[in-house]
C-alpha cells in the first residue's frame, strides 16, 4: 500500500471519481467515530512508519507546565530539537512529503527558505461537545443548494466522513476552531528590495456556532456563520477606516456582507462585494478568500477530494508567535526567519478547486491541505490563469489553552512571481494586545452602528 495516499477503505478515491455519493453516512458506519481506529472527527488514530504520530488526545485546554490560562505559552514541545532540516539541496529525498508550494519556495529561495522538521505530535483533543456534534452530523448533514450550503449542527465539521469535494470544502469552511477572537495585529508586506509596507488593525470575530455554552449554538441552516470587525490603524492612508459585517452559512441567496466607516465623510456605507478575490490591504498580496488558506463562498470552484496524504506541515507553532521575538529578527527578505517555524509529519486531506466555466477569479486552480485532526487548512497551492503556481499561503497555528482549539498565528502569503510576501496576524510586538480567544463578545459589536462609534 502506498503510504503517501491513505484513504480509509482503500479504493474510496476511485469511487469518488465514478459516482456521486450522499454526504451523510449510515449509523453503522458512523459508529466507528470515536472508536479504536477513528477519532470523533474522523481522523485515523494510528501513527505511520514515515513519522505521523499516533493520536493520543490526552490534553484539552492544558498541558504539563502550562504557565497561564491565557496568552502566550511556549507549549509542551519547547525543548525539542529538529530531527532534520529540508533545504533546496536535499529536498529530493523528501519530495513525496512536500507540497508543490513548499518545493517552489525551496527552489526559489535556496539561501532563505528551509524547513526544520520536528517530532510529530497529536496530543490535543476537542471538547466533548464537539465530538458529540460531529457524530450527529455524520448521519444527518448533507450538502444542499448545489453546493452553496450544508445542513448539520454547528460547532463541528458537518461531514466527518467526507465522500466528495463538496463535503470536504464545507468541513474546511467549518473546522474545529474558537468561538471568538480579539487582537491588535500587525502586517508586513515585504518586497524583494527589502522594503516593507506595514499594516496594523484592531480585529475581532464572533462565530456563534462555536459557542462553548450548551444551548447557545445553532445549525448550519442559521443565517450567520461569523461576524467580523476590523479597524485600520496603519498604513496612514487607511487609518481610521472601520469595516464590520458577516459571513453567511448558505450562499444561495446571500453573500459576505460588509459596512465601512470612512473618516473622510464620517459616515458608514454599505461596502461593495468583499468576497472571492477582493484584495486585502495594505498591498493586496492576498485575497479575501485566502484567509485561513480558504474561506468564504465555495461557489466559483468545482471541488474534488483528492485523497489523504502524509506530508510535512506547519504544526504546533508556538515559538513563531513568541512576544520575545522582535520583528527585526522575524521579518526577513524573501520569507520570515525559518528558525522560528516548526514542521511535523501529519496526515492531511487534499482538496482541489478548479474554476468553473464562465466565472472569474485570479486563482484558476487551488489546492488546500487540511489537517485530519481539525480540518484547519495548514497550507495551499494557488495557481494563476495560465496554470502556473503563483501564490503559497501558510498558517502557523498554535494550540490555545484559552479556547481549547488550535488558533491561527503568523500567516504567510508568498508570491512566487514577484518575490514579495506578506506576514500577517503578527502579534509578537503587541504586548497586552496579544490574542484573546473565547472571551465573550456581543453581536452588536459588529453592527454598522459599532463601526460608526469606532471611527469617531
């Protein structure tokens, strides 16, 4: 058996190509979730000879030696040393476990980009209610409205036993993640000559379906999936602008909606369409739907579930978010300082989106690599309309003791054509403005009236 492509059931990949399958599965099949072979999310418990760790799930919201119930912590693996380092000179030895984007970065930046590979760990488990929800979704949730929505109970991936690309992309849109986040973060857009354009934002989100309180969660048939608030502090041309809005659960008759306060006119106005390939300030080096590697409406792509692979992935990245690291030390030309990034061998779901006929997007094709234990997207390969690999997004998640979930930290967006890159969600120099996660936020904090108040 080829260990690089691992599907439970072996020939599932062939079945996917041969005929459409229902999203929900039988009660008999779903009974395997949380059993000896599968976790409640549908991940395989077993480790592999190539280095994927066995799933232990022994910790939730804590670990030995944790120093506080919130804020930065070096994590349980801080004393580990790399097993080896992948560089442009030895990448051929590891090619089967590297994404196309990683290979391209190693080739393009032989003196700057490398991958320190550490022991693999799968020690953190979701809350019990997440497991209960995932198990219920397995036998009830279905993709609806030609792929523009899904049913199911919110708070866990709707399709823990995915059978199609549509199932998988809705898991990616709804992974195991935090209820709320609040932060002031920095953004560095770094160019080949060493120049940096800086951005800074006050930022918060609210995901109602991830509320840890029983009775407060809903369903994927509810109108709102997530609320967002962003106030721009840098660059100077954007200072004082405020954007608020929401992302819906179903995109059949709705879309991501936003309202914007503009200091020049001191008024809030409905913003134009902000989804898909809308460029993100300060320099447009990433698109709206590249946040989290992929998010938002799946409607412009045909989605295919390629398979499950064992690959080196950014994982357990506590260190890169350490407040003791200065931006001068972290932000370098071509890419961030690779000594602060951690890669481990993990199994990932590989999902491919191909642009539909008759619609536009700057990415003609995109490949998403989603963690089997959480469905969080770890990295991706984004291709231009000539079919050339163009942009490589990558998210350095850390485990949050405050939320009991993995949470996004430093996020990278490399442009292979221009050589520029963006490092965003930087909090290393933010002091008391470091991430606060799962603190109570109210829906009214994301209203047009809230944007008006914040802008004045």
